[in-house]
């Protein structure tokens, strides 16, 4: 509002950088997921070629608190790096 902006969108470069960050930090925890109690996310423990289901897509592997810290640092900089502001 202070910038009199009516639209806010991530830049293509910022989106690409975020995807790269997610993929660089990804962890393969499929062995853990397969060994868990049978349920929706591991196809009831049956495998069956269906693989592991996930509603999260590709999560930020360092976790919630690291993500919260990342956002705080970005906000504290105040330059809105990675966003395209429109009027």
C-alpha cells in the first residue's frame, strides 16, 4: 500500500530460483514412507506401482522453522526481491 501497488507477482527468475532451491534441498525419504504404517500416503503399504502419494508436491526440506526464518530475513531486507509490482 505504501508503494501504491495494485498487483504483486513473482518474477520468472524468482520462480525458477525457488524451484531450484527446493530441488537442491530435497531429501529422498521414500524408504521411510514405505516402512510407515499402511495408509493413504503409502498406498496402504501395498506399493503396487502406485508409489507414494503426497499432497505437498515438493516441500521445503529444511522444515517449517527454517522456512519461517527465510521469510523473516526476506521481509526484513524490505526490497521485495523477486516480486514484480504493478500499478
